[in-house]
C-alpha cells in the first residue's frame, strides 16, 4: 500500500499500522526517540529508534542523492529504499523467512529524481555472528546457502550482517538489497567476502574449482590491491569535501 504525505510517497504494509504512524512522525512531529546511532556519515544514516514503546531501525540512504550520476539514474529507477522493500516482500512471500523485515519506506522526488528516502525496518534483539564460534558459523552458512538457493546474492556478506536472535536463536540476514546472482559470480563472491572477513571455513561450502569462483576471487584480489584501495580512499575524501564524483 502507499500514501502521500506532503512531498513524500510512503509505501507500507497494512498489517503494521504503527509503521505508517512512525513514517508520519518522521516527516512531521519527530517525537520518536533515537536510542543508538550505528552510522551517521555522508553515505547513510542508521539508528535504533523507539516510537510508542516499540523499537525500529531507521535508515536514510544518501549515496544515490549525493552522487550526481546515481541521482540522474533515479529518473529511471525506484531507488535503493523502494527496491529493497519490494524485493524483501517478494521473497518473503516465496518462503525466504530469514530476512530482516522492512515495514515502510518513504521516497521524495524533485524534477523526477530522488532527493531523499528512508526505510523503517525490524529491530532485531540479538548478536552478530562470531567467526570464532562454530555454532554461529554453521547458522551463518546455512542462512546464506538458503539466500543463494533463491538465485540471490547478499552483496556485503560479513559476520556483522548475520544476526542471531536472543529469544529464538534464529538467524536473520540484514543489509542486503537482494540482487540477482548472475552466473553464480555474486554468490561465490559472498563466500570469498566471508573468507576475508575471518570466516575461514567459508571456502569449504563452495566449489573452488569453478570459473565463477575463480572470477569472484580475482575480483576480490583486485579490490584489495594497494593502488585500488588508495584510489578509493582519495575518492571518498574528495566526496566528503563536496566533490561530485
């Protein structure tokens, strides 16, 4: 479902009435309470907030707004917030039940381009998976294998993005845009990324003889080259200074 609030278009699930109230509050009264900020930089804002006794995760993606070439592309695209919301709903309906839920998103456009957006997500009371704990890694690998079975890649696979709920012991996957896994390169890259994130057992779960794995490993090694890292740091510094690159 969706509705208009001032210059914003809000997309939300009918079953969660509190989320649409929170969306209205974010854009008007701002009575919600910030419990903890996880991230607050030029790329994104992420925080745990409380509203009417319930906790949520609030995220404002910023890259598609601050980088000109990405902003122009939003003339033709739905944007990160709405795309992630729709994909999450789609694959939850198909049975992928270990995803962090997204209750509502807001999108604001100017001249047809996205000028701002936010996401209201499920707050998961739990702990990040710990690479040194075998039970945690077993859950993590089971979770990512299930994600891959739907033809999807995570895109930022590391222990921080796999949370074990305190109450149930179940694993929840966070911070993924659920993009298609073309030619199996993305799923192989997820395993490579986990390997370089101290999950050394990750490569036991993938066939390292395939071309897809070899391409994924090569891409990772290129990204880890000192010259590539240096260029990325320079670009980040220039963007932080206001350069539109």
